[in-house]
């Protein structure tokens, strides 16, 4: 049920300069409304409310009947609050508030602040009146309506629709993020295992190799996925015969694996060090 709240302000020998309704919607659908009235030379204001919510009134305001609140305007500014609720609407929610002022008002401002994570709908009217301005503080969306020179008895009202992103979409985004995290973790784990094996080979094997064997083995370790024998010849500056002889010796000791490909070999390092 969408309820309407009508405020009837009765001022004698005075003027209302400004009325503000600041409406903040919580994730659970509660709405806290802070009303601010700025006037001059106004002693009393009576407020008539239809289907009122729960009000939080200052000392200078009291409820004299079920739908009537009377305030003594001891200062130029009067502030009071109301607690209301949104209504369910299709896939989202809606909230409406209407105010009628029985005095000329120079300026009125209505502001509705949506819950964090809430969005204005895309395929329907977002709010009424249409002249509202959409803004954000970086975390929450809010809409502002501003009018000037409201005539005596003129209704000022706003209505807004909002919705939350589907949970499936949120779950899908979470699943993708989790998958990417696990993929990164697995990749890091594989890299770390390979790095440790290479380190073990460097720490255990390289110190006991001859100088030429050590130089060639260091080149091979830079290519864990295999390296063409021609590249080893080029980077070591050794002759083809010398490189072939060293590779044969390393293969016999189980330090590398040679795979014949055409007229050359692809050399793979063997990271598992055999203990005697």
C-alpha cells in the first residue's frame, strides 16, 4: 500500500521561506525523514497528516489529535522527524511522499537517498516529478527536487522507484573473482615449485660440474620448457662438437633429457635430483 502524507501548515502573520524533506532509505526499507521549516514571524504551525508514520517531535511540538501536530515556532528553524517504510513494487521498491502547504513557500527541497547498492530502474520511469536531479556521493544514489514560489495550498510530492542487482549476478561476479583468484594461486604454486626445483639443481649440481658443463647447464635451466641445441651453441660460444659431447655426458648422468627433432636436439632439464 502506497500511503500519502499531507502536511497542512497554518501560519499567521508570517512567512515560510524554506521547507526541506530529507528522506534516507535503509537497506531494510525503513525511511527516516527529516523535515526542516524556516520561517519568520510565525508563532504556531498546525500540521495535518493523513496516514501518519511514527514521529519524533521536539519539545515545542506535540500531537493534539491523531492526525494533527502543533508546533510553537520559538526559533526561525523547526526540525522534526518521521519514520516510514517503502512499498514492494514489481522487482523492486517504491516510495512516495506528498506535502501540502497552506501558505506561500519561497523555496522547497525534497531529497531521497537510496540504500547503498540500490539502483534506479532502467526500463521504466525512475521517479516523479521528472525534473528531479540524479546525483551520488560515490556510494549511494540520491535524487533532488527543488521548487520556488509554491502557492498557498499547492501540493508538493515526489515518488521514486529503485531496485537491487539480482543475487545471481552478484554470485556470478563472486564466482568469476574466486575462479581468477584460484587460477592465480595455482599458477603461483606451480611457479614456486619449479623455482624450488631449479634452486635445488643450482645448489646441489652446479657446484660439482666442470666449468664447461656448468656454463651449458645454466643456459638449459633458463629454458625449463626445453631449448634447441643450436641456441646452446650460440649462447655458450662453444663448438657444436663440444656442446654435443657435454650434453651427452649430462644426459648419461640424468641431468638433462635429449629429444631428437630433425637434425638437432631439444634439451630439457631434469629437476629431480637423484639421491644415491
